[in-house]
C-alpha cells in the first residue's frame, strides 16, 4: 500500500494507483535513463496519471529505451509471477521473445504518428515459466512529450485469450457438428441410393404414393418413391418424377382404377389386388396391380402381363384362323369327296352293266378281273362314304334333342344286320340312358364303334360285343359313361390316342384295313357333345371304348337307371 | 292310282335313264315318266296349276338350284302339297339334310341296274298302297 504521507506533491499523480504506483515510488530511478521521479517531464506524469488510474489494462513505453510502465489492470497479463515486476525496465529486457515485432510496432507509431489497432491478435509470450499462446486486442498510440515530439507509445490492451479460445472451441464444435451432420447426411443419401438401387433392380414397377387432398377429398397422389421400371413408362427416371403429382405424368390415370382403387385402399387400409387394362395416355397395358397401405402412404406395385396378353390375343386369332382353316378344309374335303363319289359310282355301275352285257362270253379269268374292278371301286366308294360322313358335320348345323340311345343302337344293329350275321357276332345290349344330343351323330358314333369291332374281330374266336352305360363323375362334372367292349384283336395300349386320328390304321396282317376314318368320326361326335372318348386294349384281349357324355339333365338319367 | 306322270329331275342323263327304265319295268310300259335335266325346268313345269304328277324324284345336286331349294319351292305350291317328293343323292349322308328340307323319301344312288330296280320297287311299296 502506498503511504499517503510518504508522497510528495511531485508524486501526487501516483495517489491511489495500487501496487503499480508503489513499485514506481520504490524504484531506483536515479540510476535509470529517466532520472529521479521529481525531474520527470509533466507529459510523462500526466500520461502515467491516466494509465495508473485507469481500470482498463494499459501499458506505456517511454523514452528512447522504451522504459516500461503498466497499471494494476495490466498486471495479470504478465503472468504469475511471470515478467512482473517489469516497471522501469527497458522493453527489450522484458519482451526479448517478441521484441522484433514489438519494436516494429513502436517504431511505426513514432514514424507515422498514427494509432495502430489489432483485434484478437496472437502474440505468444513467455509467462508462468513457458511460452504461452496469448491473444490480444490492443491499440498502440503516440504520446507526445513536453517538447512536442513523440516521447512514448501508449498501449491499451485487453487479453482476449479466453474469448478467443472460447470462440475457437465454438468454431471447432460447430465444425465438428457440421462434419457429423454432413456424414449423417451422406449416410442417409447412401442409404437412399442403396434403397433406390435395390428397388431399381426389380423389373416389377413400384411406387410409393402420398395422397393429395383438396376440400377434404383425395384428388390425386404424389410420388414419394418409384423405381426405374415404373419411371420407364414415362421415359424418365425416379429422381425426375419424385415429388410430382401422378396426374402430371399420367393425366389419364384419374379415370382408371389405378387412381380410384388406390384411394380406396388408402381410406380403408385394406390391401387390394386387381386387373387393369390401362388404355390412357397413349398406353395399352394389361397389369395386375396391388395396393398396400403403409402409414400415410400407399405402396403400389404391378405385374405387367401386356406381352402375355398380346400373345393370348395372337393365340386366339391363330385358333380362330385354324378353326376357319379347318372348316375350309372340311368343306373342301366334303366337296372333293362328293365330286369323287360320282365317278366311282359310275365305274361300279358300268362295270356291273358291262359284266351283265358280256354274260356267258366271259371266261372264268375275265370274271375274276371284273370282280376285282368292282370290289376295288366298292372299296373306294366306302372310303369316300366315310370321308363324307366325317366332313358332313361342318355343313349341317345339328339340332340338340332328347335321344333314346337304346333305340339309337337298335337302329344301328338293324342296319348292320347282314354284317353282324356274316361275322357270326353276338351283341349284348344293356339298358342305355336317354341323353340330350345329336341323334344322327350318335347313330353314326355307335355305327362306327360296332363296325370297328366287326372289322377287327379275331377269326379264331366268336365275336362278342357288349354295350353298357353307367353314371359317373369326373372333375366335378356328371357324365354318362358308355362302354363298347369286344373280344376282338385289340391293339397296343400305346396307340390308344392315335387311333382317333384321321387315316390312322393299326397293322392287322390277316385283316383288310379300314378307311382310318371311322374312329375319327367317333371322336368328332364325342367332341361335338363336349364329351371324352378313351380306348383301352391289349393285343388279343379285345378293345374297350369308354365314352363320357355330359349329363346335363340328371332327371332323365334317374328315370332310366 | 291315277295315270298322272312320275317326274325325274336329274342332270345326269345316265342316272335319269336307269331310273326311268327301272320305273317302267316296275309300273309297266304305259307308265308316263317325264325327265327334266335341272331344277329350273322342273319349277317351270310346276308353275302350271294343271301340273299334278304322282311323284317327283329329285337329284340332290343339280346345276342352278340345289335339290333342297327345289323342295322348298315346290312345297310352297298349294296344288303340289299332296305330291310325294323323293330325293336321290350319291352321298348317303345327305339323308338328314333332305328330310329336314321336307323330303318324303330319300334314296342313295345305286351302283347297278338292279339297285335302280330296288329303288323303283320301294317307291311303289311306299307311295302306291
């Protein structure tokens, strides 16, 4: 503490100036370049008075040696104990580590007379036994001596190290957080890209939609996420349409179930799958769509089976073409066989007449030759007859009517009586149903089946033919199962399918071959009745033909069984 | 039995002739048999209200008008309502078509003179009782 009484009037400016004032008082100024305190110039006293009384940290370099003065407010900046006490020492002794810079600043003030100003400037100084990074906000300003020239430099300075460090810390934290955010952002982008890559790999178009409301109603949807398969329908990319309204890309969709059903799923929460033929916006697509509600969004995906649908159309066209072509072929076959029939009949006719005319003039050999001509012509006539029978169905629209098969078969047996007798065959006829069918065709079916049995009988065994019927159910459909069974030659089971094809003849060495049309006619009759025909056989064990005719009127059947 | 003619409408002269021969041998030399070579001539004949044949035999396939079309046109003529109309065809499967068109009888064309004789005999049995 500075003692009031020890201060003379010449040292009044040191009153109440704390430790710094006392140090000035106690300093041995006599051996310094400034000389005793009582001889100091008034400019120095005045300046020091201001410096020492200020609560703001201040420092003064005075005179050619830059003698150091500072106030109590400045004291902490010198460290503990640090450079303190430095009062009275030439600056070069106090700040040797930064003297070069300090001297430069002081010199500039001397030279220019202008004040210098620095903010948060890093000036590392030696204090507390080490070199510290210290930040300063300071000004160097000239102080004029008694003779009107610059005699010192006043430094008002504030150490801002804590502020700067705090700012740096904030800056670093901000930087760190920014980096973390950027990383998180990058991760999210990466995850999004990853998800987009995955959904782009799906060939099935996918959309995630959010509803657009107007007046409380869903009027549209917005794309939240789509995959490339979907975006490709609009020749664009998922990125380009993200956030757009669906109607901006496909205006026509609002008229289709691809809007209405999706809105319904959003409102009801119920997953929906449906078929759609999308014929808007210049597109012609056949899709199976599925809408699933997920939170406040709807996932919509679809399977595009347009190609399949076109193939189906193509197939249907081909089938129609084939049917037409088949009908044309049948009509042609019918016309051709009809035209062939007449000349053959004429050959038979005139061969018979010529034979009659020649009468006794013919030798035995001549007669043999004649009979060969006539029998060849007959065979050809029968062949043509079979073709006419097979092909007539395409010409004549048949009428469905109740047909009593018992009567039907009896008629066949009557008409084939001669051949049955010649074959020495016995027929067993079980009770048959009355069915709704084509009478004439059913007649021809039985005629061909019985003829087939007669034709392929075993010469060594008396022929038995049994015709029976029973109701049956197959694949949930009720059928009349008709059976024609014989004990003739039979055939290999492997040919069971082939025998119904046109012109198929199985080899029977001892027998005269048939036309290969008869069983095809059977198949056509069964087909016309929407039925099924199957053949079962083993060589030597006879043949069994099973015919399944749909039983559309069960009442009729009940009355018969 | 009256003395009205039997009409044969057939474009095939051989068939027509064999049919006529068979009819003559069954019905006797005095039987009047008129032959026409196609449906147009038959319909021209039929227009006359005095045209009252006993029976008409019509070939199914003839030029200009088919046998079944002729049947329909003849059936429309009031004065021919009672006249039996018989169809002949080389295709025996035309039977159903013929009956549906309103034929009273159907014969498959024979392959020998004896066959024609059988047809003539059957015609007498069926329509001259």
